[in-house]
C-alpha cells in the first residue's frame, strides 16, 4: 500500500468585512492510497494559512509513494530533509496533518478505531470543557448570563479569557475588571462548574503573578499560559511565586520541548496540540513522558472537526487524561456539517467513536462547497486568537 494521491483543502466562509477574502478557515489534507483507502488530516491555520498550505506541498514530496503505515520512518525522513523542523511551526503542523491522515488510513486498513491501535480503550467517553462560549461578552453580567446558559447545556467546566485588551502588563483596574467577570461566572453557575482561566500567553511574569494572587480565591482548575510562552525563566518565576495550577503547551512543537517543560516542573497539566506536535505518533510519546512526571493531559483543540476527532481518539487511549477542550457547540455550522457523525457533547461528555480510523465520515458536499482561496480575514483591531468581540474593556 502506497500513498498515491494528495489533496489539500483550504476551507472557510466569506468574511463579514475588510479586504481579506475568508474567515473561519480550516486546512484539511486528504490522502488516498494505491488500493483506494482515504485518510484525512488537519493543519493549524492561525493567520498562516498560505505558508502552511505551501508547507503541506513540501512535505508531500516525502510522503507521496510511501507506505502510510510506516509512521515513524516517514516522520524521520521529513525530519532529515527539513533542517529547521524543530523551530518551524509551518513544518510541524504540516507533518502532523500527514501523520493524522496516515493513522486514519491505518485504522481503516485494520478495521479498528485509532485508539485501539495505540493502547485500547481506557475510557469510552471523555469529559470536555466549553471554549468559545463567551463571544461578545464584555460586562460581568454578560459573562454570567452566557455561563449559566452553557451550564444548562450540561457543561461542567468553562474556559474563558476575562482580561479584555490588556497585553504584556495589566493594571489594578484591569485586574478588578477580570475579577468581577470571573466572580459573575462563579455566581451564575453556583460554584458547580470548574473555571479555567485563559491568559493566552500574553503577560509578563509580574502581571501574571498579580493576577494569580487576586483570582486564586476562585480555585480555578488551572491558569492557562499565564506568561509569554517563550519566557521560560519568567514562567519559573511565576511558579515560584504562586500556588495556582498551571496548564500550557499548545505552542510546544516537539517532544524535546515538552520534556524540558516537564522535567523543570513548569506545568501541572500539558496542553500540546496534536495538529502541531507531530500528529498521533508524537502526541502519544509526549503523553507517556507526561505520565512519567505525574502530569495529566488536556490537549489543545480549537480548530476543526478532524482535529477534534483525532484528539478524542488519543484521549480514549491514555491513562493520564484530565479534560478535553471543545468548541463543538461554538463551531460555525459548516464545521459541524463537515463531519456527518461527529460526537456531540452531552452532559459535559462526548462519546468515543468506534468506527475505523478517526471514527468519522466526511461530507464531501460540504468539503466542496466551502473551498476557499487567498488570505484569511484579518482585523487590526482584534487579534485572531481572542474569542470574537471580547477585545474590549
């Protein structure tokens, strides 16, 4: 069996305004083998859609004609050719998409879901937390009202960024505003929902420490990316000065980077992203390293239905699972429709699919309808990484 055909899809929908053409982008990879087996992968789009698509084309030169079941060999072959792989997000996410698609093919080839091929069923459903639920929320009342709605939908954990437009530093007024937003969520949910405080890796250590000291009374499940992700010494300072639980890792690109964070005890929970760490092959290794350090996994999962499907498969097989990020109920409709049998979120849980490979079926009509070209939508007034219309005070 050889990889005979490689197709790359840029997907999206028309942007509401501005000169850019598309918003809500996804980048999907479709591999077809010489005996007709199809596998899907997904790459990270965040404001780098065109470079990532080009990187997918570059990686194709190694994968085309290869046996998709040789996951380790194929990864090492690209590693050999790409001199900057450990430092190139575009390269690692492209490689991840190929690896995910190969595991989808492997599952279909052997007639088993991915989780059965990497350790079996440790669990049949996974606990999820909602993200993306607080779009357009600015006031404490808006945060509280929306939180109550999502608790009513069965979610037992909510992640949110209460810090408005503050970046690098935050003053006392900004911390007070954040405190009131978190308080509103806590009160609206009667303390029955775990709170996960998203910092988006944007603060200097002193500001992050001041935030932690003010918000620690809410006993958040974790503080996510409290300091800039490249400031490891600043993170060490934060860990020494606070007693809150920390989660991070979505911008870690290699197992070696993950091992450094773990060996230096810089986090309590690890949030690597399967679509940029090296796919299933590397994610499984990182989860095992984390297990050795007593660190639980809470994979980053913010982009699309293929990423969601493969992440749930890995969640099902690992012993050190904590909780899973989910945008399912906040996806644009076309992303939900792209997968015919995506696991819905019910009572804060999603069932693990048992069909072969990723366990899902792609709707080819939706795939064709939402093909896009050009750069993704860009707003100079709100960074792409924030939840829509919350970059306000």
